[in-house]
C-alpha cells in the first residue's frame, strides 16, 4: 500500500490503557506527541495548513493464558 499525499500515519508504541483514555479527552503524552508532530509537518510544508488529521489508536490485545500455559 502506498501512502497518499497529505496522509499522516503515526506508530506510537508503549501506550497503555490510561494513555489512550487521556488521549480521548485531549490530554496526555500521546496527544502532545501527535499535536507536536502535526505542527512540525505543517511548518515544514509537508501537509496543508488546513489538513484535518484522522487518528486511530490500536491497542494490542493480550493473549489469554490458560491454566496449563
């Protein structure tokens, strides 16, 4: 899959449930990192000033361990 113009994809590792909760409310370390990265891209001219980011957070599902695993 090729990346389209004005498409921004971030991979944020190390986010836990509390970080995602904060992000949904517009606060926390993930929100600051995404905001800063988008501002930097706009300043560099990599994306349009009016670009609206769409952000999807994915949390890895924990494997269920059985009694004998």
